C-alpha cells in the first residue's frame, strides 16, 4: 500500500493526472463559461509567478520555456494590440509549431543558469523564435497554409488530431527527445518541460480553442512552479549524498511527531577505517549503502541522515517491541551483507572472455543502534539524547548490537 501511494504521488503521475482531468473537464464542458475570465487572469498570475521563480532560482531553461505560453496568451488576450486582426487559422498553424521547435531547441542546451553565457544564448534563441512566430502570424498567407497542410500520413490518421501532419511530426519528435533526455536527470525542473509541452500539445492537437489553450497554459505554469518548489524542498531537506531526508527534515518531523514514538540512533562501526584505508570515495559508497538499507526498515520506520556516519530512524505510533524487532532485523541485514570492494584496476567494461575472475574483497560492515521510546514530559530532542546515550553503550558493549534505553 505504501509503495502504491509513493507511485501515485510521484511528480510524473501527478502531472499526467492533471492533464487527464483537464481534458475531461474540457471535453464534457464541466467548467462554466463565466469561469474562463477568472482562469485567464489566473493564467497570467501563475505564469508571471513561474517566470519570477525561475529567475529567482536561476533556471534559464524553465524561464525561456515559460515565455512561449506567456507570449501567446498575451496575443490571445490583446489581439488588437498586436494585430489589425488575428487569424485563428494562423494561430493554430504557427503556435503549435513554434512551441514544439522552441522547446526542442531550448531543452537541448545545457542548464548553466540564467545569468551565464548559456543563459544568454538560450534567451536569445527564445526571443528569435518568438519573433519569427510573430512575423509568421502577422504575414500568414494561403501559400504557407497550403505548405503546412501537405498530406504526409494516411487519411485515417487525420481524424485523430486537429493539427497538420508536419506539425504533428515536430511535436512527436520534441516530446520524445525531451522525455528521453529528462530520464537522465533527477531534478524536477528537468522533468517539468516534458509535461509543460505535453499539456500545451493537448490543446494544439485535440482542443484548438482559446479556452483550452488558457487552461493548459495555466496547467503548464503550475507544473513549472511545482517543479521549482520541489527542487527547492529537495535541496533543503534531502541529503545530497544518500538521497534520504536530512537533519532539517528530522527537525521538521519533530514538530508533528505526536506523543507515542520511538527514536533510534544508528552509527556505522569503524567508519573511519573505510575512509583512512580505502579513501573517501569508498566511504561515501558505504554511507549510501547503509542509508539504502535503513530506508527499507520495516514497521513504518523513517530513516534520516543525522550527520557524518550517524542516522536517525523514527517510528511513530508503533509498539516498542515491533520497532525493536525491525531495528534488529535491519542491523542483521547490514552485517550479513557486508561491503564488497572491487579491484580499482578492473576494466571499465567487462571483457568477453575472462581467464581470471574479477578481484573483489568483502569487508566486514556493521552498525550499532541505540533506541529510546517517547517519555511523557520529554521533548523529541531529549528522547533522541537518550537514544544517543544508548548508542554509546552499544559501542562500549562491542558494537554491532542494539541497546534500548
């Protein structure tokens, strides 16, 4: 159940769900007509907020990509300011092509910050594409429309979308490229552009109407904002090395931990030996391996990196005996696993035929654990001090053991 909850609440799943429900709302006309005035105002507010946050966090990629829905929504909102008369046919021919090409080119550039040479280059490309799009909208001709409407696919495929074949090809290429590249990154700000373009493409491909473009532009801005906020949260609360929550997240947990809980302090035995003997790179690998094992502790325990080679595990609302059993199990699992150190001179790629096996050395690895249950009248900081005292007793008792205060 917990695993299913984690999958459902992932960034990708939430974005897909938002796009799906927005499509349902448009298709079945669940949004009253008068609401679109407020949606339009909200779209400009959230697009402006997303642009401001991308500048604040120095994210040139999101900044330039947000310029596209912002600019084209301004055109829809104030057509008489930009044009003598805005052609709807021109809009739905040029804007999808502009967004697809723009997102494809701008996403391909490395993220080096907004106030850098790469940021200036990306901004210049974005302005150039938007300028060319404006010129195309201004001078849209029947000849250009005929060229874009050239048939490339069998006739039955035309019924699936409302756009022309050439634009569809560019959109698919852009979405595929951005999706595949985004898999290389863990940052949400690198994953957001795919979903931003995907949301806009729903309007381009299936809902070529102003109301749909407004709604999906609003959704694109919300996706960008959520990505920036999630990245900021990760930087503040998640330990970069091990990938589990850090000390600040633990302090936050203490604010709403409740009255019935158990805290455990975990320390890696002889960790200094790994650093001194094998180097800090191996020491980092040990930390990551132990963190991974602790993150799978049973009975609802949550692992945090306390600092250095120390970790904290929090159990909330669980029986003391069950918590100690889960701690003992994870301690034994780490000890049985040990830590395998491979030969540093091994080739990067495995040879097709090996005459001798790869040299590996399994080092003994264990952890000591001190635990303390909640006590009426004592704060979590006082309880964790009791768990720390129990940890020192475990160290003095020969290590690789669990002692509960």
